[in-house]
């Protein structure tokens, strides 16, 4: 029987027999690419939260010299106060020099502080992911590394992160490096644990198969073990996005002169709950955007998964 | 060696004279290799696992075997009796507790591309498209790109999947995946094929198609030996030059299948085949079936 005969009669038969979508399933239905619609209950809960907030501001609002719960109007009106967080330039002078706050100055103040926090978050996240995942792979790879690093790494996981901020401040002063290291530390530890677990779950037969095809251990690691483990890192990589925002804000809160965390800290100092609320909304917005970008990217990277 | 066709070359317990005689013809076992050594050679191989409970479990006992170049050997036997362990030993995934294993005259030290393995479980790389799956071994061995492309196309054609080079494995049916797995291993052109129940879970027709694909690839290679585990005696009769029966870790029987090729359903249900089937099946014990 020639191979040609074989190919002609087998394919159509097979694709017609396997009714469960054997031949190509349509690409659009792959996981992660499904169109997501907003659930009606989600809208309801959103409205409920807004209503509760507004109610709280009415009933608990005006007290003791500052607003415990600012209303919406207060929150949006407080935008102008961001002008106080602008150091001057680009056509808006610093309010510290006695200039009147302007909307343009407020825009620059908010933009600048958001930009700085965002950059720190992204940079810290990237460093943390690379080192956490890298260390995880190193440990799974080398017995020596496993012996040396497993215990300290697990110890590090036990440490209360927030309590360590002063320690980082002590080590790094109020430098940029301290913030970045702190975010990277928080993210790295999380991903380190997830990576070790994910590698442990890669079936042995993948390794055996690749080796029996002639792949070196290193190639097998890079081309087989890593991609096989990757879908399991997906959840951790997403979780770490939210995590790195929190870590960035926390680190800025305690000892930075610029960034949304610094804005929060100084607004709290002056009991400007409206600025705190508005800044919170800004953080939620940008954290959501980075989360969605990360989610889309990860969905694309794992589009092959079943 | 004289038993190039592998007939009667297996040795086990009382029936081991042949292998011993074979060995004595070249003086001592580690003498300079024969110019064309057998594809697979096992000398008194034993594998004992130490279980977590601390107990020993001997999965393969004193197995000796010679598989000639180009020979198609099928291995049958009750499950849990050491067939896969035997295959894993030859593949180099595990080391024997005692005894020696040679492939093409060279001692086995870990897995290598001279032995292609088709697993029972699906081992396709899900993150690689079909064509990239088939070229994995070629890339690993440094085959130039142009040559890789040609080889992949050739093997895709042989297994009847020309149109699916760009598909992800998840988009294929079980039967198609098996074909990709087989093509990926054959494209790497190993000397020895080790297959562990490669067609389990496929229906009769699908299997027959895959048998044809397998035999085409085998015939194409010429000198390649196949060591295939199956739990289906009919499959062994349809494909094998020889059937080994493994029971309680021992190779207890080696029967030649002298049916001409290509084999038909008629042939493998005929008198000669039935005699072989009986001699094989009776090793499983005279079970009360109904
Ligand atoms: N890695 C292992 N560790 C411990 N026991 C094993 C291992 N592999 C196989 N065994 C045991 O060896 C025996 C033979 O197994 P196997 O070779 O898989 O049988 P078969 O393939 O014939 O079904 C079984 O009892 C099995 O539990
Ligand atoms: Mg088995």
C-alpha cells in the first residue's frame, strides 16, 4: 500500500467520523479569546456600590472638620488639588511658589505622579518576574542551587511583606532602587513558589520524549519544560500585576517624594479624603488597564493550550 | 552473528541455550563488536525498583533478547508484568539493576536519538504546531533548515496530514495526533523504534489505518527495528515478525510469525495465525472466560 493511497482515504474519513470537532476547530473559540459580555448583575452591583457610597457620604459625611466619606462631587472637585503635586514647568507654575492652582497644573501633577508609579510598577514587576521565574528554574535545574536556595526562599515567603518596607527603606534610603527592589521582591517571591510548583507538574514523559529525540538537557529545559510549565504560571503572573501595584503604592507611601503613594500619604496627612478617594480611583483604573493588557498578552502566549 | 533474523534469539531460563551459544562464538561478550551488531541486545537484564515502602519490586527478571536489524518485534503479556519497564530500559530512561543492554552494539547510557520512542500517552508538544512538532528532533540534532522542511513535508505526506502543518495539536483528533507522534519519531530516523501501546484507545478502522502508516514507514527505513508493546494479540499478528510474551518480568516465549506481507484480515485469522495465537494466549493462563 503506498503512502499516497493511505493519505487520500484516511483524512476525509477521519474528519467526517469525529463529529466532536476533530478537524480544525474554529480558531476564534480558543480559550482566552472568547468575547466576554458584562453580566447584568455586575452592573447592578456597580450601581449599588455607587449608591452606598453616596448614601454613606450623606449620612456620615460632614463631621469633625473633615469629610470622613467624601461625596462624588467633592471627589471630582478635588481634582484641582493635584496642582499642588506639580513641581512647575510646561506652562504651569508650582503652587509652592504662590501660583494659583489651575486645571492644567492639576493634570500635569496627576499625570506625572501616575506616570512615575506606573513606571516603577512595570519595572519592579518585570525584574521580579524574571528573577522569581529564573530562580525557580535554576532550583529545579541544579541540585546545588536547590540545596542552597530552597530554605532561604521559603523563609522569605513567610516574612510579612509590608513590615519589611522600613527595612528596605533602611537599606536603600528613599532611593528609587529601594522601591524597585521592594516590588521585585514581592513579585519575585510569589512567582518563585509558583514556578517551582509548575515545573514539578510537568509530566516526566515530556522530558523523556525530548531527550530521546536528541535534545540536550539544556534545550529540553528551554524548549520543552519551560513552555510546558508556562500555562501554570499564568495565574501567578496575573496575580502579580495587582500585587506589584500594591507594593509600589506601599513603598511610595513610606518615603518617596513623588508617585501616587506619596500623593496618598500627603493627602491623608492633610485629611483630604476626597483626594485620597480620587487617587484610589485613578489607581484602580490604571491597575485594571495593566491587568487587562497582561491578561490579553498571556492569553495570546498560551493560545495553543487545550 | 548468525541469527540475523532474530529467530529464537531470546533466551530465558531453560530455553536460553541459543543466546549462550551465540555469545560463545565470539569468545567473550565484550570482544570487538561484530561488523553488523543486532539492533537490540539484552544480556541477563534485571530491574528491581525500591518502592517508597522500602520493599523491592523486581519488574524485569534476567531478560536476554536479541532483536535483529530490520526486525519487527511485538511484545504482549498481562499488564503490570514488566513490558513497559523493559522498553524504558532499552530507551535508557531507567538503568538496569544488573545485566547489559546494547543498541547497535553500543552500550545504552541514557536516552538518545538512535532510539525513537512512541509513548502510550500523548507527548505532542502542545505549544508547537504540527510541522514544528515533527521537526523538533531534527532541530535538536542540528539538521539544516532546508533539509528539515523537506523532511517534515515528506513525513506529513506519508501520514496523510499534508494540510495540517500549521495546526496546533489541540485542533487534531486522537487518531491524527497519533499520526503526528509517529511521524515526529520516524522523521528523526532512529535505528530502533520503541513503542509502548501506541494505538490504545483507537477504534478498529483507525488502528488499521495507522498500522498501514507504520508499516509504510518501517518499509521505507529498511533496516529499522521495531520493539512494540501491545495488549492485542491480533495487532501483534498483523504487524510482527516475532511475538514475545512477557510474564512476571520474564520473557517466557518468542514465536516467529511467518505470515507473508502485506497481511490481510483473512491471513491473521487463518489456521497458522490461530496456532500462534493459542500458544501466545495460553501464557496468560487458562482463564475461565464465561
Ligand atoms: N518507576 C517505578 N517505580 C516503582 N515501580 C514501578 C516503576 N515502574 C514500574 N513499576 C512496577 O513494575 C511492574 C511492571 O510495570 P510495567 O513495566 O509498567 O508493566 P506493563 O507495562 O507490563 O503493564 C509493576 O508492578 C509496576 O508497578
Ligand atoms: Mg505498560
